[in-house]
C-alpha cells in the first residue's frame, strides 16, 4: 500500500509541477514548422503533435491517456491553434510500455481518418533513426502553443518557437535524482535562463537539423533555471514507430 501511495503522490507531484509550455520563445511561421499540429480535445487546444506522414501523427501518450478518442480533433496548417484544416481521428496507438508514473515510453501515434494534403504549410517531419545521436550543447528547436509566462493562465493563440541546447544525459539524471528517473528512452534539453516548455506544449516535437529527436514529455514546474525539460527520445522508439505505422 505504501508503494502505491508513494507512486500516486509522485505522479501527482510531477503532473502538478511539470506543466509543459513555451516560455521565452517567439512567434513562429508555419512555413518554417509545417509539421506542427494542434491536438484539440472537447473543442480546445490540448496538446501538440507532429506530422510524420500523410496518415500518421506523433505525440505524447500522456496527452491521450484516459481520454475519449471521439472527442479529439486535429488542426493543421496554421500558426493559430484554432485555425487551419480540421481532421478527424481514426485510431490511436499508445506505447504498450507507457508508464503513467514515470513517463517512460511517453509516446502515442494518431491515425487520421483522411490523409493530410501535403503543402507548404502541412509537411511531415523526418524522424531520428535508432542510431541517431545529438552532441551535447547543440541547439534544438521546440514549437507549441503553451503558456507564455509562469504566471499566465491562458495558452498562446499563436505558435511559439524556442531554441534549447541538448543537456548531458548523466547531468540530467543527477538533476532529477529523487524526483523522477531519467531513462535511456528520454533526452533532456533546456536553458539556464528560464526558457522552457510546459503546459500546452506536451506532445510537440523537439527538432535538430530538421529531424525530430524528441517529444515534449515532462519536467519540474515551468522554466526553472538549471532544470531542463525532458523529452521522449525518438531514436529509442523509432523501431516501434516503424512497426506500427510503416513510416
């Protein structure tokens, strides 16, 4: 019973403190980031995602877990999260090993009812391969419609973009020691100056050299200096994506 209570308190703590939003970014262009989509739930922006083919989207499992699939809609092709072309969902696949307590294997695939028409504002993003690695300190970009400041109570209507350096895995593990486990299925990126992702950005892509290397997953509170954001490592789940989608 104690272990159950401990796990429950841990997930509640992480969920409360870890609210992905882009803080410290600036307005983005959909032409530059045509792979970005807004996942709506019950008519409102809920999470981000990325186009990986005409039929499939990539997002975080925690964006989907416990919710009713029929209530989801996808909007693509606009910097405004309530604009663009709307798509219905045909199927959702969450990773079988997704852990709701630790956010390990925090990945889900969304199959659309109708294919996305490829255009300058709606294009798939290339995915990291299973052998892909990114050098520590290299700058990656993350996009989303999350909150713009720590004290904000509403999400951005306009797509935001933020540049963040990749953080050493061992350093990241040490930082979060006692809070949550940073596994090899995760990659860390963040700034020392309070720039970060948080609520509303979950499920969105972390991209390096036009290749998606991460999925916005979790972190500690929002934009805390010296605490990077933690992302699902695409290279670690690349074979799973291929198996489920053929992409």
